[in-house]
């Protein structure tokens, strides 16, 4: 889970955020550049953790950042700016998931080299192929979950937001969000256990973890 | 079946992560998780999946790439918009009414424009008919644009050409662009370019910066995708991205491909077999969308600038170039053999029907990789594992270097691991592959499978 900062630190950070946002609203180009530079990496990670590797990622990052700049007037300082930006990125990811239909293939060049290490000790191109298979499997698992449930689950389980924060980020009630996360977990596990290769991978990971 | 106590434990677990679980419940939860193998295992499995998913974090961007993205973001027009709200778009009636009124004027002007005879518009950009005075005319600042009229006529516009009203194209950097007029949306630009397309009272169908070409041809009952790589010379980005082309299966929908600059070697897949053809500057080719799949492979295009877009074209106005393309592909326009029908049958588990269909297609003179793939999958469904395995391997070899080839190899590898390995039957088939294809592209992968058996 995301570590909660002491209240005074959080207040100070929000004050800084509000100052930066105010400068951006006043048309300060330098402030806008600073904001884009500071949060570009975070937006990429948030989008990747919700969508997985995607060929349209550079476009989506830009769309999300443009949306951030356009919506800055709505930032009131209720939450940290990075949380608010994650909310915008999550919305962009959600809209993309709704648009994205059909099988989602993962290009080899988008699979990080570390992805194959979890599955085997093979090396080089073979390891990349192994990693790609795993990534495709995982992507397939998550693609089987509806967009709303997927976004809620990944914001909570992978990005570390609490259920209340996820509910606020997705404009939903806490009970609805809880239900989405629970159902998403259930569907994810069911699909993973149905796939023989994934079951084998989970078994071997569990044995390694246990041993 | 999940035990009631396990279901309760899951709910409490989620609550405990938010810190709002009572102490008695917390104690019960702890004792349950310690004693329940199912819940413990489930937690471990989820943790493993999420750990692997987190490992997909993208590598850091290079400073040049970051600067380019920064410039693109900062150069985009920042007009105040509605706050982002998931799943809720354009529900404010006043905005919708305003936009509808504006676009009604735009569509009337557009209708007037396209109703003019083609001759009066002129072939060259400089002789395009003047637009309605109240509407802005956009100019191609960089790159090239392919514009389609509602009846299917297409024109390739080069640098400095003027676009019809209603289309705005803004490109602060060098880039190429595609706009299909008459289809819902199309674009494909290099870094920094931005296109916004509005059509007939609808919200902007596309407002994107850089990259992806995306089409949506009207309301499409059945959609399928195709990959397309666009190479923009001198943009610094080389491969702009893979295009996703959403298209209708209604008759008469064409994919247009135009070379605007230089000569482009254009490759595509037709019923599973590879085709290629050089396209000269100014030439426009047309494909029936339900028959052609563009290859999603870097290097599928070489040289020149290629633009592509889809547009619904009424059959009576279809230009003769479509017929020429079919002649090149050597396929009759309509045959009794439908790949889509066979794929549907396979999805419904009617494997024997698929095998009969494949046989009749071949008897009618149609032989393709797609049929081979269908046959292999049907055999797998029927439990003819060894035969399916051998067919997938042969398919992987014949489609080597393509996405489909890799998919076939995955299928073969999966069969080897999950079905044949236990019976000890995979080894000699894989060795047979190594002997049969001494220069096979997948020898390394096959050896890898062998080592794991």
C-alpha cells in the first residue's frame, strides 16, 4: 500500500502543488514545462500499469498530459497533484480500454527485458519470447475483465491506492468500488487457473516462493 | 465452491487494506488466513500476477524523446475543457447544442462543396473551389494528406495544398498526415502534429497528437482490425506506429493506399498469402477491406511516403482501381468459400464442419495459409494433437518473419508443452522440424522447447 505521509508534509506538498498549478493557470510557460517534465514519467507508469504494453502508449501519454493541462482549473487541492494526475491518466486509460476492441497483441519490442526472467532461465531472444508469452497471457487475463473493474483493481492492487481513493478517482461509491475489485480478483484468478500454462507458472512461482 | 468463511475473509481483507475493520474481525481474519490453505494460496497467486504485471514498467525515455514529447504537449492548444469523468462524455446539453449548430453549418457547407463537379474543383490544390467564407481553410503545413469525398473520390494533397473546410490540420513539426474525409476519423502524424476532425454534428472523433492512424467507418456492425505501419521520411521517429483500422464488413468499403512521394514497396496479406507491389507517387490503390489485412511489421514499407485510409464507397462509384487490385491478387470477387464463416464455425466448436469447409475451399482452387491455420486449429479441437502440432510447425515455417508465423509457433510450442510432452511424442516431431528446415527461422526456439521437454 501507498505510505501515508504525515499530515504536515502532505499539506506542504499540496501548497507547493497549488502554487505550481496557479502559475500554470496564469500562463507561465516555464511552470507548464516544469509540470510536464515532473509528471511525464508518472503518467507513463500509471498508463502502463493499467493498460500493459501498448503501441499507442506515447500517444496516450501525450493525450493524458494535454488533458492535465486543460483541466488544471479544476484542481482545487483536495488531493495531492500526483493523485489528481493519476486520476486523469486512469480516465484516459479507461477511455482507451473502452475503445480497444478485439485481441490485443503485444509487440516484442515493447516487452521489457525483465519480463521473461520470472518464467525461465533461458536467455536472449528465447527469453524475450518467453516473456512475451507471459505478457500476452497476463494481458489476455486482464482483457477478459471489464474496463471499470480492471481500472479499479489495478489502481488498488498495482498502483497502491486505497479503496476510498480509487472510489474518488473513478467517481464511484466505495461499496461499488469494493465490489468491482472483489469481482475483478475473482475473475482474474478463475481465468488464470483455467489456463494450464499460467497454472504451471503460478505453481512454480509458489514453489520458488515457498522454498 | 467457495466456502462462506472464505468469502467473508475476502471482504474483510479488502476492508483491512483500507484500515476500517474492527479488531474482532481482524483477529478472525488472521486466524482464518493462517488456517485456510485456499485463501493463502489465492493471495499468493494474486501477488505473483501483480508482481509480474508491475515488471512491465516502461524503461526510462531518452532525453531527446522526452523533449520531443514535451514540445508536442506544450504546443497543443490548451482550451478549458470539462473535468475528466470516466464514462461520461458530452452530456452537457448546452455544449452539445452549440457544437451541433456549428457542425450543422459545417456539414451544409461541406455538402455544397462536394456537390460541385470534380472538374470545377480542379485537380491541383491551388485550384480547389473556395470554401464557405465563414469557415477556415486549413493548409497542409507539412507532410501529406489523403482526402476522401463522401462518394469515394480520393485526392492526395501534398505540401502547401489546401484542405476542404471542416478539416483542420496543425503540424508544428515535420510530419505526415492522413485524413479520410467521409469516414469518421483518420490520422497519422509524426511527432508534434495534431489533427482534429469533426463531422456532421458529432463530437470530434479524433483529437490526437502524433502517431496513430485510427479509422472508424460509420456505424460498424462487425469490426475487425488490421495493422499498418506508416513511415514518415525525415521525421526522426521513423515508425510512427501501428495503425488500427476499424472497418465495416458491408460491401463496398475500401482501404485506399496512396504513395505521395517517392516509390513505396507496399506489402500486404491476402487470404494469408503475402503480396507486394511497388506504388509510384500519385498512384492510389484500393483494397476491399474484408479481404485484405495489412501487415503490422516494421520494414513492410520501404522508401517514400505511404498514406492509407478507409472509406465507405458505394459500389456503383467504386473506381476501377479496385478491380485492378483484385486482378493483381488473382482472386475472384465472390466465391462460395468464406473464411469468416469457417472461423465462426471454429469458434462455435464445429471442427468437423471446418475441416469439410477447408477441403471444399481447396477443391475450389483456394489454397492459403489462413486455411492451413484453420485446419490445424480444427484438428486440435478434435484431439488430433500430433497432426495439429505438425501443421502448426509447418505453418510457422512458411510464415516465418511475420506475426502470424510467431503465433503458429506459439501454438505448436503450447501443444508440445501441454499435450505431447507427457506422452513423449513431441521430441521426434521437433527433431523432424530441425532436420526438415535446416535454415528455419525458429530453430533456436525449437531447440529451447526441446531442452524443456
